């Protein structure tokens, strides 16, 4: 069974590109366009195997989403990979301290994304 990945990003084009790249690697990838949608999705569909999370979103930013995920027992063990355009050290530190397993910056090549996703899934399931 392929891993289920949830992409959370407010840019529909970015979501489409990420989804295509992940599906090409054999993953089952769904997309939502806001933090609120992400929490609703998880409530309705249950936990996923991995989350790709953008930081800069309008309703709930990625840090707020990460905090809510880690506060919920049913979601806290889902590995979260932050994928953002924010390259500053304080954002990286905040993401990692908040519980993300990786902090990646955009743009990212599909091959590099696939490598990070494989590693994050392997790390989580060992």
C-alpha cells in the first residue's frame, strides 16, 4: 500500500506540481489549500502517513497548523515536512522546534522532494 501524503499549501499551482511529483513516485497525495481545510480533512479522513506543510498561508499559518497537529494525540505522530519559501534561520528553528522532521525551501526539484519524503517516511517507520 502506498503512503498517504497530505499537501497543505495555499498556492494551487504548487499543490498540483507537488501532487504530480509525489504520484509519479507512487504515493497517494491529496491537497488542501489552507490550515483550516487541513484540520477538517484530517478529522474527516483520519491520519495520513506524512504531511507537506507550507508556512505562509492566510487563515492559519503553517506554524499554527503544526502546533495544532502536535497538540492532538491522534495526529501528533504524523511526520511533518515543512516546505516553504521562508529561508530565514528563526523560521527554520521555529519549525524544527515545533516538531517538523524536515524543513525544506522552495523551489525544490521533484527528485530532491522524493528523496526527502522517502527518508522522512523511513525515519518515522523505524
